C-alpha cells in the first residue's frame, strides 16, 4: 500500500509518499517558524500549521504521481491550542512545547510532584500539555475545547475528535497504567469538565478525508518521537534512539512495563498496536537545532551545513551549557540560561561553535547514563536520526562522550516512516509490528575516538559548568 506520511514538527511540516516496501516516492516540506516571545513564550499560528499540512501533503501526492490509500500524522506531542469544535476555528495561538509561561502554575502545584510522577510517569513541568492547557484557560479563552494540535488537525481532516494514546501520555492528564484520562489530574489542573478527545490506538483507522484530493483513510496517529523509535526498529526492551531536531530526544523501549524513573526522566506510551502497549523512558534536550539556529543568527555560521567546516578541532578548554530554553531532564530547571566558560583572548568563533556542539552531545550523554540506570542495563549502541546527524562533528562528539557506537539512520524521515508503518498496520491486520517496519542498515557508524578517561574528564567539567550556571535561589 502507498501512504502519505505527514510529520508536523516545530519548525516545519514534512510530507512523504511511501510505497509498500518503505521506499520514499516523493517529499514535500513547508517551513513553520515559531515566534519566540519575551517571558518564555513560544507560539505558532494554527492556521499556518494547517496550511503547511495541506500544502505539503498535496504537493507530495502530486510529485509521487500515484494514488495513496491512507494518510498518517505524527505530531509535536505537547503543543496545545483552544479551538471551536463546531467551526474548527482556532481561538488561541498554538502554545509550543518549549513555552515556559505556565511555570508559576507548576510551582504552585509542586507539593503534588511525586504523586503526579507516580500517576503519569512524567515530571510536573511546563513542557507537557496540561500546564499550558490550564494557562490558556486562565489567560486566553474559557470557551471552546483545549487540546493538543493533533486533535485539531485530525478534526479538520475527518470531523472526528480524537487523540492517539502516545500523545495523550505526554499530557500529564493520563494515568499511565490504565491508559485513560484521570479525573483527579484534571481536577488538580483546574480542567474538570473539559471535553477531551477520545483516545485511539496508533494502528486505528480514524476516518476518511478528501483534503488531499481523492477520498483516503486517516490512520496511524502517533507522537513524533515515538514514531521515530518505531521506524528505527527499537521494538525490543533496551533498544534506544535519539532524534536530533529542534531539540534532542533520547528514548529507550522498556517493554510492557511503565518504568518509573528514579533519575528524573519520563515514562510514556511508545505506541499501542495489535492490542499491545509498550512503554518508553525518555529524556529531552530543549535546544539542539535551535541552538545551531541561534549561532546562525549571531553570524557564527551561515547555515547548519557549516558546522563541520567552522568548528575547531579542539575547543581549547571552552565549554558551553547551551540551555537557551532552560534545562530538561534530569535538572528540570526552566530558569536555566546558557553559558560559556573557559574563554580567553585567544578564543575564536570556531571554538565557541565546537563548544556548543559538544554541549549538545554532553546533555545527550548525561541522559543516556540515566536511561541506563532506569533500564538496569547499559546501552550498547545508540540509533540516531534527524537533520543534525549530518554533522560529523556532533555525531563524533556524541560517540566520544557516550563511549558507544552511534548508528545513523539512513533516512532523514524517521518520524514520517514510523507513522507510515502504523498506517500500514491499520489497513493490513495480518501484519505484525516488526513486519510493518522496513529493514534498514546504518548510513554511517561513529565509533568513540576519545579514551574513557578523556570522556569522563570532559563530562565532569561540563557537569560542573552546569552547576555553576544554574541560577541560585535568592535568600528571603
């Protein structure tokens, strides 16, 4: 079967047409640029999101020159908006997962932090959906429905009011064990009585749409990072991947157990397919490609493709904590800001570029160590995808600091391909999950070049730089 797989991301929407063997027949992309506001706000125009989905999807089908049987959608996960369920019109901006304006709300609920973690598998943090939903209700609109963007997009395509189980598990409103909306969580966030979408499996046919031309099925809904986990064949417990996109997201399959992290990581549903619900543990780096874009805006590089050309061979002791949008796991410090240390009069832009790249890799390495603790076993290798995997400097730094091989997924479209696999499962019930995911071999494998001692020394200095950079509480 041929699938239109849509990856609606933070900085753009990608639509690809995939055949039954997993071969990419056509690709179309539409940029989406978030607005970064003072006070920690990050917003998107909902109509721009919808237009990007429709335009990219239609162009991809036209380029493929053949009919498609289904459209799958992978979404950002925690980006939310208020909208009118009768007209479909947005009543607010889309509040992006990076938005920090609901931090005071989370702080006011801090006494419930442990209970929330036990019930949801998540950390009480503005990164997740519910605090932003509550912020919208208190500050923007009291009518309409408040949901993640996937529900709004799917409503425009099919008229249905749904969200998939993996997206719901990123909300702070789902009991991670029963996999259902939790009334006590809704009450805690002041969302009691809200109309919530029906939770569907990731291999479920949702409805039909003519938005892309001929009538096709809408099937294979999933959150973006879990889609990539599936595409990279991380279907057995202990297998892990990291996506280097706007942020960097490391996920490891934990099987059918919703492991509660003891390390400050989060646990979510990986996907629900064929009646089974595997889970994953994950950690997040808020700024990866967005940190590279920041360097580009400052004039250090002209484009991300310049990273390898510009970055120095040695940072000469310069370290960067690239927490330009706060620190996620395991620190969970939205108030953290970025820092450079170890600079001197001999420091040049190329040293700063390398320090930022190594700072991204250091955060990923720290998360990987915590994942190993929660899994109870070491990671033997890491599968990676995303645009920044094209940077040899970043991938080598990741291998050096993690001290394991890094396997680069051979396609830039892991998220979309994961969605396509789920759509394939939706329409072909005889397939197993493993059969629905095309086999692949790494495009490149990066082996560690640093010694273990050098890696440990660098990571220890970097952790010290994080501690020094964290804002200190003011005495009362």
